[in-house]
């Protein structure tokens, strides 16, 4: 696998990006098998200057890689969209995977790696190359914003984008960390089907993290009470 060198400046998303040869070769193969699939770097979705940025791992084969929108079209996306709607960050839950009428409220969804990796496992150099785009996302967040890292790889990618070493802050489900620029980083186990099926993450646990985030943002809708705030 070869990659082009990464600069330290933030770079905006490019749908034409083919900087990681392993990923582009894999996407080309997937496109041959599934001609209707998006099979390109998946753009972020949501408001331009968010108060709340959600960072996942990478597009799923039959989810975002198919639909072209993060967390759309698979089980992980169904749980995430149900949750962000429940807590006031989306105007509705998508009725189908290609429902583009959904609008996010103060929120944006992205991934640590924008291309589908083989076996859903990006390697370190791919994460590093794609980090230029995540740096751009962090730079575009509003003052005193919250970032939610879904899983350890997303957590490490956020630290990299913030100019911190991976060892600077340890990942832990429900943990709350301070970053430069008055930003706060929350950690959660990824809302993947595997984590849900094995009960590593339950819907209630996921909601607890969102309740803590809403408390931080002071943006819980008036008709919803904040209960069972996660201990961090």
C-alpha cells in the first residue's frame, strides 16, 4: 500500500481523492460488483459550522458506501439517527436509506476515514492521510463545540487532528475530555451491529452519552428531561 504524504494544513473534502492505493483499488473492485453503489470518499453530512460533530470509523460496505451519506443504510446508522432525532439533533428519522430530506440541527456527521476499507479496518497510514479532512472538520466547528468519537479509532483520529499524541488522552466509553479551543471530546463505543448484538453497547448506554452531551451544550429540547446522566 502506498500513500501520498500528508501536510499539516486542513484540506476540504474531495470526492476525487485517490490518495490511498489500497482503498481505491478496493473501491474499484466493489464498484464492479455493485455498480449502483457510491464507492467514493463519502462526504460529511450536516450543518456547515456545527456545535456537535460526530466522528465514526469509516463507511460501511452496504451502508454509507452504498448511499453516499455517513451512517445511512445500515444498523449502525439506524441507531445513530434514532438517537440524534430523540435528542433534538435531527428533524426526523429517515424513512428509508435514501431519504435526503432529513436535516440535522446544529450537528454534523463525519468519519475518521472517508473510504470503505477492506474488512472495515483502515490501516494507520490511511487514517493519517485522511486526517487532513478531519482537521478541516474540527476547524469548522463552532466555539465551545462538542465532538463525539464513536470508537477507539475515531478517538485517536480526533486527537491526531487536534495535534495531540494518541497517548495524550485514553479512550473510555462515556469519558469526557477537554481539547484546545474550548472544545469537549466525548467517547462512546461504536454503535455497530456487532457491539449492539454482543451488548457491549446498549441503546440505553448510548442515550446516556447523548444526555451528557446535551447537558454540556445546554441544548436539550424543553419538552425532554435530562435523566440518568452518564458518570464520567
